[in-house]
C-alpha cells in the first residue's frame, strides 16, 4: 500500500508523481533552507513538467494550513495529554514544532498538492 506506485510513497519521498523514479527537488535535504523549495523543471526520467501552470504551487499554501494544524495537534497531544505538561509548556511545544518542521511542512504540502493533479503511470516507471 505504501510501496512504489502509491500516492503516499510519492508524497513522503518527494518523488515524481508520474514515475516515482527521481526526486522533484534539487536538494534532498529540506533543512538546507536556501534550497528548500527549489525544484527541477521536469523529471529527468519521464520528462513530466512539475509546474503545470504559472503560480501552480500557490494552492499548496492551503494544504500547508491543514498539514500545519496536524503537526500542531500532534505536538499538543504529545505534550499536554501524554506527557502531562502545562498549557504554557504545551503552547511553547506547538510553536517549537511549527518552527522546527516548517521546511518539512512546506515540502509535504507541495507533494500533496501535485499528487492531487497527477497520478502514477506504470508504463513510465520502467
């Protein structure tokens, strides 16, 4: 289910949504902040164009809101409900989580957004 060909695999790995052979990003590490959102124009394997239209990835901002909320809720549940921290400490943990995971959230949002419009094509994977 999470193997090659699934959207989850493409989303988590940041690979081409059509062939899943190569990373869409110039730099694999999202924490190299100057390179976090730099993407190849096309897949080197199947020539899929990533930027379907101008400003295509603006829609990923809406996705990042939901992904950010998921990370914030997870930080709250872990700190307040599981570890028993105070509300003040829980709030600090939410802010810290959002700051630390910002590059990951940005990439995940782009990956989710592009996978909403493109699907895996097994014929391109060879």
